[in-house]
C-alpha cells in the first residue's frame, strides 16, 4: 500500500490549516504527524483517511502500483480517534459484531478474544453508555488494531487511558501491527515512539 500526497493543502473558510505537503507513505512504514494542539495534526490524518477532502493538490492510493479510487480507500484502513463516536446503545458484544460486518478481523482473532485482550471480557453484555472514557478508548483501539487492513490510522491513541491502558496500547502495537503501515497523529511521545519517520505539521503553514 502506498499513500501519496502531492502539494496537498486543507483550509477551513479562508484559513489554511496546512499547505503544499508532498510526502509518500509506504508499506510497513511507521509515521508520526507531530505538532502542538490545534496545529492541524488531526486534520491531516482525516485528509489521509478520506474523511475530509483536501482543497489543493492531490492524495492518491495504490497497492502494488495499481491505483485505488479515493472513495474505496476506507476498505483498506482502520482508524481510531477521539472524535469518532461509538454507538452507545450497543453492548460491547453488539459493537464488535457490528464492526465485523465492515472489517474482517486479523487471522486467528475471534470476537470474544478482542474483549479479553483489552480486559473487558466481563462487560460483553453491558451497554457502552455505561463504560468509562478509558474503556471506550480501549474498544476503539481494539476495533482498529484487530481489523485485517494494511493501514492503521491512530489519532491521539492514548486519550483517556491510564498507565495500564498506555502499556496495553504499546503492547497491541508491538504484537499486532506487524508489517502494516502505521500513521499516528500525536504530541505525546509514548504514543509515537515506535515511529521513526516524522512529519512536523508546522513546517507546512
């Protein structure tokens, strides 16, 4: 999988969030998008994911040099972000079952094992509205990381996690990211320490 940005820019009204980004994300690469709060990290990640449309330049996707239509990229990526809401009327079991209708799980991983791996196996029949913010974040991370897709997009992945939750996140990345492309938007090193390639969003203002 390759994601290529060529002179890409995004604005809201007349304010440019970033401009003229040219960068190629490649198979198995681990990348961090860095910058202070409000600098546009999340916006860039959403442009990469296709959730937001860019205002200038191009964003293209390909596998084995074969182009992928922009509106089909969602099939190849999984994203976890604070602004993506869970359906709170669902139980944990139901949200996992709902998720697997759209994303296949990694080989050998079952729906029940997902809950166990994030320490929530006793909450399968509990509605998400009764979960703490940290429990919800564990679910978001698990649904993304255990999806069988070539690209993982993580926006501030340790939001609302305690020390044990941060350690769990790091363990899941080390054990299950494999050779997939990983792009992390963050200003917290414990979230992106595993990413040797880094983009400073303030360089594109």
